[in-house]
């Protein structure tokens, strides 16, 4: 529990402050830290009785000579969790050093508790990272879901509760993807702000059942327990709170992807993969938004699944004449808004932030160029899918899949 490196650091620093040598032993009386480095590794006989009795002891010169490795001074037990885990001794005449004894003991115990808490937190973080990575890469033919449920239960998480996956991506603008974790003059380093990013996410997703872990530099995954009555709108608002706080830090941007609810390991795997897909797809079709829900991007997800070649053929054969027009982006947005507004002229105009007459003009132009009426839904849906495929552009980014922890 009391590491030699910590003991040496405490002993060295404290000795320099009080002007007397401070010595720290483990529970067996071996010196593991001392202002006098020559005493490290020696046996301090007086500590054995102090650990056993958990009571301090003082030794004058004649008493110290009768004990192995002991010099005049005071020895006090170090207590952690109700047990003596070692001792701290101060060398000097008892009358001189006794006044420092309680202060040094308490300070050492405080530092010891902080070290234990830090180590416990780091171990919990690593266990959470491993659990999330295993869920992200889950394959029922390789590992049974019940095994991951058991492992999660050991960490205090019940994977059978209704959860939803969220993926956060934090980037340093202007830095290539493969350099995001590296240092750049004047810019934050994601590896250095990792703890701060986890703290920011943890302040919003504060449910003890929320599993929060980093999957790569700049990537944080959350398996959020959905409370009774919780909605996707509320979750999206929480995600925006996180991205806003991170964006307020100089030189960082953040986005979030949200999957769908699940109550099994396989479902959580799909939900996390969907959250990462929402991030990837959302950037291509809704670059101005910081939060993307996979429920809004299912059609885009299906289109990416058919492959780049098939998408290119759909775009070329369906929109060839339209894409030669100088206002093609506006025409494409009009087709998209018309379909996503339920083929309603007023709602389409509102979605495009233009007058309804502008929408009518564009629709007439599209019909003239294609020779097909936009009120024929089968024709319109083909155009709609081609417009989405055009927005998606390039194929699946395998680098994104590697960073997010998937296969």
C-alpha cells in the first residue's frame, strides 16, 4: 500500500522542511524512504513493535543502541483503513523532535490516502476502458455476453439496465487526424487534457451507473443509463452541454454521436457503433451541428453500407443533368427538404429558410431538367437518395473505426 517511491518522496521533502531526518518503513520494519538515503533498505527494529501496538515510541541514545538500525528519536505508526501499514520516524533527541511527530504523521497519512485514491481511480478508469473496448469489439462467436455482464457487475455496473451509447470526439482544429495526440506549439495536447475531458463528461453524466472511458486520444465513450422517462431530446441537450464546455476551452472543438437504447451486450455493441457512425455521417451531412443522432441518419447509414461504387452510380444516373447546374447545391437541398418535410411546401420553405415561391421555382426547374414530376413520390425518393449519396461523398473512413475502438 505504501510504495517505496512515494515513501522516499515524502521522507526527502519533509526532512528538508523540518531540518531533521525523516524515515519511513513498511509494516515489516524495512526502511523504504529516508532523508538519509544510506538508510533505505535497512531494518528498523523499533518499527516492528510500533506497528504491532499502533502506539508511538521514543528512544534516547542508550535505548537506540540496543535496537538494530535505530537512532535516537521518535517513531509513530502510519494508519490506513484502521491498520498500521508502516511507520514514520524522526531522528534527533526526543525532546527536539517530539513536537514534529504528530504533524509529520498526519501529513504522511494524508499523502498516503491521496495516493491510494489516485491509484484506485486510475485502476477504475483502466477497467472501464477495457470494458468499453470489449463491448465495442464484441463478437458473440468469440466471447459470451454473460461474461461481460459478470465483469461489469464486478465493477459495479449492471449491463442489463436500459442504456444508450454516446461517443464524443474532441479535436484540435488545424491539426491532422494522425497528429491529434501530439504536441503543437500554442495548442493543447489531448493526452495532457485527458483527465480534464473525463471530468467534464463525468460532471454531466454523473449517474453512478454511467460507464465513461477514453477509447483513444480525443475519443470518449459513454454507456449512459437511461432513467425512467428519459428522452433522446434530453440526452441530446446533455451532450450539447458537454460540447459547449469543451469548446469554451481555447483551441478545442467537440462533437457527439448518439446511438439507440439497448438492454443487452449485443445491443450496447450496436448502440456504440451507431454512435460512432452518427459522428462520422453527421459531419458530412450536418457539419454545423455538434450533436448527431443515429435515428436521424439511418438512411445515410444504409447508403454507406452499399459501397462507394454503387453510390456513385446512383448519383451519376439520377442527377447527372442537375449536377451541371451552377445552383446544384441549392437544388439538392430543395429535394432533400421537400422529402424530409413530408412533401409539404410550407414546411420545406421553413426548413430552407426561403420564401415558398423560391421553393416552387426550384421545384419547377428540377422537373423541367429531369422530366419527372416531384409529386411522383417514387421518382422523388430516388432523387432524394441520390442527393444524400452526393452529400456523403467518400467511402467509409477506416481510420475512424480504428480510433473509436471498433473492429
